[in-house]
């Protein structure tokens, strides 16, 4: 019965997300079913999370009837707007072409499927572990409070010193709360399972992005690499929010990339929407947005992408910012500052000398750990050198610049964080598995663009 | 070639995953949720359950500072080092391994009605 309720919760999220998607796509837009499902899930989680947040601010106590009635009205509105096309889900011509799965493709598909099943099993077998602290004491804890209180106890969240990271966005805790409302109780293994869906959605979405440009075998090979990155597999079953962030950033950046290649405004809207939702998942989502804006600026200055640059930059800047605005206002109202910027930095040069080598050394040591990353970062270095010598796709700078700026943000935070050197070392050890993880899909897509020349298909 | 090396290394981890699934994950599915929590928390789970059944309604829970890594050899380490009173098992994180930095000082109480099983969060 509990599992049935859980399935209902996920279905309601997907259906709501589908309605949001239809408002964006209109009836004529053609996407493959798998891609639509992944996008609907991501949109749906974003919708119910924000819905719960806003309802909790204005209407208490929270209840499932509020959620569902609000969603029902929204779905009706979307159906009326899309008319007959609301239920139409036809694949694009490029996808309709007959695909013959070679034995190699079947093998790759089997391994990818196994990885997804394994992550689901691992996630749903046990409750939160104390070893995965933030998933338990921050994200999961908030969701439990919202559910127990049937409200957003703002003063508690803001004022209680033990409340872990009050400045962290609350979209995902509220999405977890939504599932708890469906279940009617707290159930940690099922919440972990819910979060692990983002892993599957990321892999599937990544496949469709690769499939758009490359042959099936190559696309599946790329997905296999992504799905078997040990750090990603480990993190996917813990209910940390890094994997959901990876999903939103992957969707956001790769659809904007697709816009740059195909000049279809729909992809730009979709991409920026996902970036906006990514900003609601973790604070790093904000720096991703900043990295994206800087990258787009460089692309517009250095290349001739054949688009309306002013319009492009405006959409990239303002759409995610507008989506994120309620949380900015909330934080400003309750004076929730980010701790990284709370002290003056008199001796910045000394801090750089002291901290940067230590951070870089730890990152390199962990990056080369095969047990954590296989040979992912070694492959990236090879592809990067090759790219600098002989770039296959010049527009891949778009991805590379985002990665570079985001890395720079991470290290800037390490340098200016007002904590002692010993504490910083601990924080670097705590984050060295998670922060590089946020970049893997963009890095892997970059590698694929560089090495996939032989497997390209004509658009 | 790089992809080949990747696959060889990934194959090893897939084999370990299959082994873990057969020997650990699948047997866990036959356990009740309570038993799964015990698997994670050990004796601590029983302690919390005991607290939840033995004290009267409207009991106050005060979270206490965690000054250092606990001495697990002492049988009542959780009482001395972790908190006073009792707490909702499901609401608050269980074993606190981090030490300082998460719970700075007692500052918040959880009101737990044992009859209705309702929880309320109140300031001290």
C-alpha cells in the first residue's frame, strides 16, 4: 500500500511536470517519450517544491488537498491551452528513424540498466545513514519538520542555531515533504528512492542529448561512462542534493547548447527554466548560473553563433533570476546571509598562498583515485589537450568555459571562507567528492564532442 | 583504448555491486522498517524507543552541545554527551557523529505528546 502511494506521488509529479512542459512546448513540439518523461519529472519536482514553499508561506497548515487542487487547476489550464495537443506525444523525425541495436548496444544498455537498478535497490533498502550527513541532518531533516509541522516554521528555520544550513534553498526538502504527504508518514528509504530517480533521469536525458548528434552505440557508450562513475553511483543513493543539481544543470546547459546549435527558441526557454530550478536546489546552482552567463558572454564576444545576442543574453540572465527571485527576497527578509562572505579579507594574497595549493593538491589526489572516479579526469585532461591542439567543435568552448568558471568559484570560496586552515581542510575533504560531481555531465559531453567525430550523424 | 580501460575497471565495480546486492541489499528487503533502522543505529534505536514509551506526555527535550567525539566504550555515552531528555526518533537525526558545529547549544525543545504522537517545536 505504501509503495502504491509512493507511485501515486511520483505519477502526480510527472503529470504536473508534463503540464508545465506542454505550456512550454505547445502541441507541435516533438520530443521522444523518454526525454519527455525525464523532463516532466524534473519540471514536476520543481513545480511541487515551489508550490509547497509558496503555499506554506501563505497558507497553513499544509495538506495534500491544497497541493492536489492547485495542481489540478494548473493541469486543466495547461490542457485547455494545448487543446488536442495536450495528449499528443509524437517523436521527432530524427528519432523516428529505425534503430538497429547491435549486440554491443544491447550489452551497454544492459549494464546501464543494471546500474540504475542497483542505485534504486541501494537507495530503497536502508534509512538515512549518519555517514551521509547533509542528506540526513539538513535536507531530510527539513522535509521532516515541514511534514510534522504541516507548515514552514520560518522562525525555527531561521533562528535555531542547530538547524543545519538555513540559507540553503528549500525546493528539494519541500518536494520530499510532498512525497511524505502522499505516504501519510515519514519513510526514509522511499525518500532516498525518490531522490535516486534523478540519477536515472540524468542518465536518460544525457542519452537523448548524445543521441541527437551521435550514433546509438556512441550515445550508449557515453551513458555507460556516466552511469558507472563510482562517485556518482555512490552519491545517487544517499539523497544528497548534488545529483538533483546535476540533473537540472545538465538539462539547463545542454538545452541551451542545443539552442546554440539548432536556433530553436524552445530549447532556450527550456534550458533557462531548468537553470532557474537548479538555483533552487543548491547554492552552487547560483554559481552555475553565473558561470553560464559569463560563458554565454564570452561566446557572444568570441564567436558568431548566428543568434540575436541581446535577446539571448537577456533570457539567460533574467529567466533564471526571476525564478530564483522569491528565494532571494525570502533570504533578504530574514537576513539569511551566506557564511562564505561574512568577514573582511585583509590579506587575500596570503590566503591564496596558504590555501590554494592545499585545495588543488587534495582535488588532484582525489581526482586520480580510480576507486572514486575510474579514469574520468584523466580522460578529461587528454580530451582537453587534444581540444586545445585541434578542436573538433569550436562551440565546445561554451561547455568548457562553464566548467572553468565553476571550478574557479569553488576555489574562490575555499580561499575566502572565513574558517581556520584545519577546518578548511576538513571542508575540502568533505566536498571533494561532491563538487567535481556537479561538473561530470558537462565534462563528459565536452569529451564526447571532441572524440565522437567518427560517430556523428547528420542533423 | 581509454573506453576499454574504463570498461575493465567498471566491470570490477559491477561485479562488486552484484555481490553486495545478493549478500546484503536483497536480504534487507525482508526486514521491517524498524529492523532496518536498527541495522543503521544499533542500540541507539532501542534507547530512543525506550524513551518514547517510558516518559509521560508533554515531555521536554533539550538538545545539548556535543563537545567532542563521544567515548563509545561507556554505556551511557549518548546521555552524557548528546542530549537530555528524549527526542522523536524520526524527527531529529540519530547518531550525531560530527561533534561541534551542528548543535551549538541547547536552544530548542520538542514537545511530544505520547498519546496523540504529535510533535511540536518550541523555543526555550
